[in-house]
């Protein structure tokens, strides 16, 4: 391989690609329990929620947006799910309502961003407080624990010998791929991210589609909330706090850039895997949670530095 071809291949590999290989080797040396079935199962559970949120964040970033409210929206969807389950509503209806609440939260953000053209950072920062407040009001600041076996199956069940969350993630990944690469919706997503004014001039209802991106992203958050609530067997108004940070970090280290509105879901999934393995390694070392957050932040900065150097 000549030098120019090597450079082209190198530039296509996001920071997460190199980091994940290093972390897998490091964690393997660090603990003999890393590759055990129990630890891999825990990694899968943690990774499913983060990966779904990363897919959600990817779509938003592709239209030059950002969603700081996805973590609190997870909490709100989980709280609504818990209340409905305790009222005796059937599981299919609860699942649909949870996803609908997520979609409604996303459309709420999308309306102000797309229709009123307000900065995504400001809108989603504001809705972060709104969603958190609603979750606290509904629960009075307390947890809502204890669900039936059918709901717990979402996170703890298995199918064909594999954890059920793997199938959920596989479906959400396939859905993302189809939406972005095999529908007009995806064509307009990339078009709006590339040049929204040009899309508008050719007659596309850019405001509607940009709002729809936030709505679809919110629905993804609702699915992540179902997995999270089932996994914990409880809902808490602050359980999603910080998840938006990890999701954004996963997308960025996976090669997406909201300043250029580019990226792809595969890179985001790779970024999510990297963040999960990083946190797992820090857990093995008994690193305190606040320090873990700092490490993720430092890793994010290093990834951006890497992409900057790579692009030169």
C-alpha cells in the first residue's frame, strides 16, 4: 500500500477505532474477568442504552443540531412507564405510550429549532430542565420500583441463547440504516445537514423534516428508556442524568461532527462501544464515578484533537 492510499484509509478510521482496540487489550490484561460471560452480559446491557441514544444523537447532529435533553427525557419516559405499569395498563400499550412520550419530547425540541430557528443548544438545554421537572413532579422525587416479569424480560430475558437487548439494538440499528440510506427521509436529512437553504429552494418542506428528525430521535430515546427502566426494575426522575453527555461523546469519538453535519451510525456505535469499555475498565480499577466522568471528557477532547490532526 502506497503512502497516499494509507493516508486515505487512516483518515477513514475514527478515534474510537484505535481507542477500542487499545482498551480491549488493556482491560484484558487488567482483569481476568473481563471476557467472562457475566461481564460481557453487563457490557451488553450498558451498551444497548448508550448505543440507542448515540443513534438518536447521530440523526440530530446530521441536521446540524444537538440534543442536551435526551438524558432527562429517558428519565421522564421511564417515570411515565412505571406509573402506567403500576396502574395496570397492558404492556403493549405502555411500550407505545413510552415511545410516544419520547417522540413528543423530540418534536417539542424540533418545533423550536426548525420552525422558530432557535439555537439547538438553547432549546434542548431548556427542555432538559422541563423534562427533569416533569419527572420530579410525577414522582415527588422518589423512585418507582417493582415491575412484572413480562416487563423485566425486555432487559433480562434471552432469545435464541442471546440477551434480548441485543435484538432490540439490532432492530434499532437496522431501522436507522433504512431510514438514513433507503428513504427520502434520509436523503433530506443529509441534504438539510449539507445545505438547508438549498433543500428549501428545491421545494422540500425542510422545516417539517428537520422537526421530524428530532421526533424520530425522541422515539429512539423512548426505546432506550424502556431498556433502562427494565434493567433497573425501577424508575427514578434523575436516572438519565449524564446520559446525554455520554451519547454525545460516543458520537463525536465515532467521527461525527455537528459543525460539518457529517458522520454515520456505524461510527457512533463504535464510539458507544468505546465509551462502555472505557467505563468498565475504570470500574474494575474502582475509579470513583466523578473521576470516570472526567475521564470520558478527557477522552472526548483527545478524540477531537486526533480528528483535527488527522484532517490536516
